[in-house]
């Protein structure tokens, strides 16, 4: 017989507890101040519980990275899905608005992401998660941009390069706002991004 359902839920709940504690610790202490003892204290559990579920600290951090990135992407996908599939421009606009929502323009998220980026240069496991989650994010952008190009009758459109460019723009604006929120408002960020999309996709011919 398999493990009772309540035991499986309990294990998931405990991992969730550890992941949430790791995220809070990253926001509070950064990558250099992170330790399993700090995470255990934040979660209110013994160090042995972390060792029971994770062989290495990097495994827990990788899980936390995957969880945070996946939840953020799911929230953005949900906003996109509120718009009918026939409205390619509206779906891309929904993605843009979600990119400047309070969930994204969040000082704690900024601190956590800086820690993840720093750790990805030191840990193969964290780097693997970064590559996977960034790939998922870019794939969504590629689909949205490809749909818009198709709706506008643009042939030979390179959605991959367009997605890389749009992702870089969004990352840059997000970073600028997090460093100094007085530089521009979220509405201005949306407007700048929308103009980039219409200028790029609206005039692209052949290879972008």
C-alpha cells in the first residue's frame, strides 16, 4: 500500500514551510547571510527537519527558486488567460500589465531575486532552475509575440529574438524601478513597454 494521503500532504506542507522560510531569509539576509540554521530558526523547526528533506542547502534554495518563479509565472499566465485567445494584442498587454503589478514591483521580491542570481553563479542546482524557469518565461513571451505577429500578417518574424529583447526591457525597467521607485510610475512603465511592442512588432519585416 502507498503512503497515506494525510502523510503526503504533511510532507508537502513541511517542504512549503521550509521554502517560505528560505524566501524570507533571502529577503532579510541575502545570499551571503543564508544558512540552514537561519532557515530552521525562521521556520521554527529543528535543523534535522531540513536535513530530512534536503541533502544540501542548495537543493532547498533551488526548490525555493523554482517555487517562487513558477508561482509568479502562473499569476502572469492567469492574467493573460483572462483575455480571449482571439485577441493577441490584448493578451500581450495583459502580460505587460502583470509585469508591473504590485506582485512584481515588490522590494522583497527584488532582494530575493538578487540573491537567486548571485547563488546561480555558485551552484549548479540553482543555475539549472534559473535556466528552466527563464526558459518557461521566455517561451510564454515567444508564444504571445508570435501570435501577435501572425495576427498582423508579419512573415518571417523571429519570436525568439523578440522575446529576448522584450524580456531584457522588462527586466531593465523592473530593476530601475526597484532601485528607485521615483524614476517612473508603473503606468509609465506599461506605456513604454507597449510602445516598444507596437514599434517592434508593428514594423518588423523578415528577420527581426
